[in-house]
C-alpha cells in the first residue's frame, strides 16, 4: 500500500477479523529511533548469574529441609524452578540484544 507522500508500508493485520490497516506515522519520534540496547545488554549481562545463583541456593536449601522444617521443600522447589526459568529468559534476551546490536553495527557501517 502506498501512503500519501510516496512511502510504502507493509499491510498489518489487526484484530481477530483479519482486517488490514496501514501503518501511519503519527507521533513526533524520530524516524531513526532505537531501543536502549545498551541498557538491555547491561541488565541481561547482570541478571542471568544472579538468577542462576538464586536457583542453586534455593535448590540446596530445599534439599536440606527436613519433614517439619519451615518453609517446606515444595515452595522452595517452586521458587528454584521459577528462578531457573528467569535465568533462561534473561540469557535468551542477552542473545537477542547481541544479535540486534550486530545488525545495527552492520547497518551503520554500510550507510
């Protein structure tokens, strides 16, 4: 589809009915705006080791709980699994950020 002014934009599916709409730039943001990849890189580099340490600590704590101890082994195990999932998510985000930074660097070098 062609937007008045000569630029073209791919059609976008919106809603459950499959109607198509055209992306129209209505904001005042710059056309070359980027997400803060540096901040995401820093956070993604810091949190996987922290979540991994929390996973290990909670797993060891759960393993040493006796039958009458509080908290029980179950909640500690659930928290260890949640921290393990957060470790995986943070590591995956780190890979995505690295890929996007490389793409931006290549685009800047070729421009």
